[in-house]
């Protein structure tokens, strides 16, 4: 029994097979009528080609067998006397081979055309996807040629590079726009490392506008381009524009810093002053109670005054944390005050060193650097068990460098939660201002936290 599915497949190719069979049988009749003097075997081929092109392989083979059998039948009907009896069968076998080769070649051409069409369709779909992507895509082959550079990548890098040498493109980019690497190699080398196979995973690219010194930030995802044998044949780079995200983070951070400064000022100028007034009033009340011979009440008033003084100290501490002393005036002065207060509070020797050129920083930028130093100091005291701490601020024509070093046991040997959070906060702040953060911690020589910020035209490049 033939089910509906099988019948649908048969009915799909049946008209083609019948047409080809009719063609072959028709020419076999012509072959029989014309006799052996006139050869018409070549006219069997269009029917075979038609079946091979439009029908399945099985139907095509059937037409080939039918054509050879029809020719043999016509040949035998001519009553030609052959010297050898097997001659017509041999000739039929030769024609069968010719017909079979013709069918096989036709099927091969048909399959190749079908695959080429599917390839073109997939290529068009892929090109449509790549052209519509907001992320840049760069593909480099093993011969150091850029074989794909989508429109988003052209917008990000300011030029197209498809078909160019990857090394030449990188050299030109580094000369004109790619931010030079700092001493940690964090910035600038990610793109070259990804293309040359030294980086797989996430990285960062920073491009600089040559006229305005404005910087653009791009996230980089690098993966190897694999061949059929899973061996590396190049690199696939996906570049995501993070400039707007970075600017949004900076605006949010600036708004947060402004709000913190406002709250700190309100605490210092409002709450603290009010508590100081209450403290003076309690002192006056205590004096009056002592004068009228009320020692118990005077003692109670004194205890309340002590609590008020503690509250004033706590409020001032909160105010200093939210709005560091001297930060509006100069980061140098604020760091000196921070070092002095850290030494007094934790009883750990702290020194401060300022070298290089004078520089005026925007308050938000100075605030981030201050809080990085503050967090590094807290880590050194609480998690590294430092015996002494050194803070330095250095500025020259190329970079602004803030360093906090200690002689402790290394923060990796301290608390497993707090140092990690503190390091994440410091990295986040350094990323917001376009700086790099290096943390070198060893049990034999303590910990060094170094924040480096590129400087152009005598000022930090983020300003």
C-alpha cells in the first residue's frame, strides 16, 4: 500500500518521468524506422538530461535504463546480421554508459547550482545581518588579510579596511588614532593581540580624536576563526561602542558625587553646627545647675554633652567621607589631609609625596582619584596588616599617576570578601575616568595600587 506521503512524492516527479520516457520511446521508434544506416542515439540525450535535471536520482537512472533498452529493442528489430551475435548488446552497453555518464554529470551540475544558490542566499542573509548590526565585525584570515569589515566597523574606526593587510591597518591606526598602551599594556594592545591570536575573550579599545583629544571607548570580543579541522585560520573580532555607556556612567557618577558633596556640606554646615549649638547650651545649663547646687542634674547634663560631642564627631566624620576636606581646592591638599587622618585614626605610619607638574583637576575627577586612594588605604590597614604606608601623586607630560603602597602581607591573604569589593570599586572608578588600575600584591613585599591616567596637552584626556 502507498500512503499519502509516498504518493505525494511520486506524483511530484511522475509528470517529469513520463515526459522523459515519452521522449526516449519516441526516438527509439524513429531509430527503428530509419534503420541502422542513420544513427539517432544522440537524440535520446535531451530526455535523459531533462529527467536528470528535474527528477530524482532514481527516476533519472530509470530513464537511462529505458533509453538503453529502447535502443537495443530498435536495433534488434532491424534484423541486421552481425558477425558476432553479442555485438548489439555490446553497443547497447556502450550507449548505457554514455547515457549514465550524461545523467551523472547533469545531476552533478544541478547539485552544484543548487549549492551555489543556497550559498548565495546564505551569504546575502549574513551580509544583511552584518550590515544591520550596530556592533562592528572584523574578520582576519591566516594570511593577515582583512576579509570582512562591516559598515558598523567602518563607522567606528572612521575608514574601511576590507581586503587590506591587517598589520598595515593596525600600524596606521596606532599612528593616528589608537590610544598608546600604558605601562601595563592594558590599552592599545588589545586589538593587535586579538588579531595575532594572543587574546581570546574580552578586551578594550580606546580611540582618540586627533583634533579634540576626545576619546571613544569600545568593548572587544575576540574569537579564533576555525577551519574544517578546528585549527586556527584567523581571528573574528566583534567591537561594541561603549562611549555613550561610559558617558552615561560618568554623568551618573558626577550627579552622585555632587549629591554626596551637597549632603556632606549640609551635614557639616547644618547638622554639625546645630549640634555644636546644642552642646554650648548644655554646657551653659550644666554651669547654671552647678551654681544653684544641683550636682546630680549637672552631672546628667555633662553626660548628655559628652554624647552630643560624640555625635558631632560622627557627623563630621560622615561629612568628611562624603565631602573630603580641601578637595574643591586641590587634590594634593585633600590627599595630605587623608594621609594625616589615616595615620591618626589607625596609628599606622603614613607618608605622602607629591612630584611633577602642578595640575588643576575637575572636582569629579579629583573625587574619583581621592576615593581610589581612600579605598587603597583602607585595604592596606584592614586587610594587609601594613606596618607603614606610602602615598604618592606624580604628574608629567604623559600621565598622572597615583600610587598607594604598603609593606603588609598582601590583600589576597586578608578577608575574602571586602578586598574583592574594594578592588571592584577602585576598578570601576578608574574606568569611569579613563584610567588604568594596577594591583601588585606579594607576601614578601606588600601591595602596590597604581592608578595611571593618560595626559595630553598638559591635562588629563578625560577633561
